[in-house]
C-alpha cells in the first residue's frame, strides 16, 4: 500500500461558493439514485427509486422523477422496470442515456437482497419523461452502496460496495458501447459500502463508507460497522489492452469520517457533502441503535493543487445520498434524510466557480 505524500491543506472558500434552493421533489425520497444530462442552456436531472417518508420496506419505490431546467419543474416518468423498488443503487449518464445499476431490495421479513440489475433509460428528445427503458447485461458481482463513475464517455466503473454478505474489493467496468462487463484493478484500501466518490478525466477519488468490525459480537457491545477514514485516488490507464487503475492513498479529508455522503465533479474538484458518522440501516437508525444525524460539512479534493479545500457548510444538512450531480450552474443535491431521519423533498444547488 502506498500513501500519497501530500500536505493536508485547508483553503478558504471564495465568497461566490454558495448553497441555494431549487424546486422540491414531488414526493420525499432518500437513498435514491441520481444522474443528469446537461448542455449549454438546459439541464435535466433524474431521481430513481429510493425510500419514502415512512422508511419501511413498503416505502421502497420504483418511482422516477425528472427535473427540466427549461421549465424549472419536476415531472413523473415511467418507473424503473421490475417488481420491487431498490435503494442504494447507482446511476450515471453516458452520452444521451442513463444507466441505473444495482442497489438492494427489502422484503416484509426484512431480508435484503443485492440486485445485479442494469437498467438503461433513453430520454425523449424534447420531453425527457417520454423515453423508454431497456435491459443491460447484469452486473457480474452484484453490488449496492457502490461508487459509480464514467471514464472516457464510455466505461462505467463500479468501485467496491456491498455484495450480499460483505464488502468487495472489486472494480467492475461496463463498456457502454459493447454492452459487456470487465474487471479493473481492485482497490488497495479497506473494502467499504456507503462510500462516496466520482471520476474526473482519468482520476477516481473516493472517501468514507463503512466496513465490518471483525471484533464485533452480539455480546461484547462493540460497534458492528466502523466508518472508514480512508480516501483513495486512482489513475486510470490502458495497459495491455485492459484498463488499469494505479491506486494511492490520499490524506484524510476535513471533518469526521462519513457514511453515505454525496459526491460529484465540478471543474477540477471532486466535491463531497453531508453523510453521517454513524453507519445505519435503511431507516436511518444506526446499527448501534442510535439514530444517525446528518453532517453539514462540505469539502473538495482539488485535482490541480492536490489539496483538500473546505467549502461552505450545507445550511440544511442531509445524509443517505447516492450522488451530487451537475447542472448548468453547479451541483444538485436531491432528497435524502434531514435531522431526525426525516425523508425530504428538498433539492439544493451548490454553486462553485469553475
């Protein structure tokens, strides 16, 4: 394991960086997969599946909503295919399509099953809600609570995540042109679920998440899961016709370690916000029985300066996120859980000069 020997530098945020409110979702939803499509004068944001206000298995939904910046409003659209809703899925955009990947289902007895599903949505040209769904090749190692990102406008990376019984070190790569899965260089750090990260150019950055505590038993009172303080950077390259990732460990980020933050790319920054320092089940109650509370902390890894930056706190902190997605003017944070484990309709934008 190699550690990237960089100083932990905390830079002050310019005044232009700020949080603003956008039109609310039609219904409260959390742990929803999110993705967006953007051109010069229009942004379209999607929210797929997730869990509703009651936070029970019945509240896990297949519903999807779409936000059109031209009309500054949300609209309903065809639900994700299948018979059950999923939470902790990932979504990314490749060219003019949205790929919704993995996640897990919960039945009436509380049994959780990781899904291998890959569902592909092609939006309508003028009205994005008038599109259609198709099936892609299932994920070879089903994962939920994974980090997803796109390289070279073609390859979807799934980094670590939970696969039914435990976290995995696997990096799985889907070729959207050829509709096939391959393997990448496994992570070097602790395998985690509920971590957050993104890909910018040839660089992957991810932080946080949780892992099993090997010392835990039902009797000893130790935590069942521990929040990871690790942050990792991967550089993607092509070697012997295969995609390779050269992993190095980054300095710890500002603030506490966090579970289920949101992360996204803006300019030369990988931005992180929210999450909690208490790993929890889908209802927001920690595995230790203590209700989890969201963090307002927002920070970024600057790919030019190779340093952490502190950004303005979110005035309305949330946790239980699957992504921080770009629109024309910044990064959108869609839904999630507020203080008191309240599932929200709130949509916010973090505006950052590029």
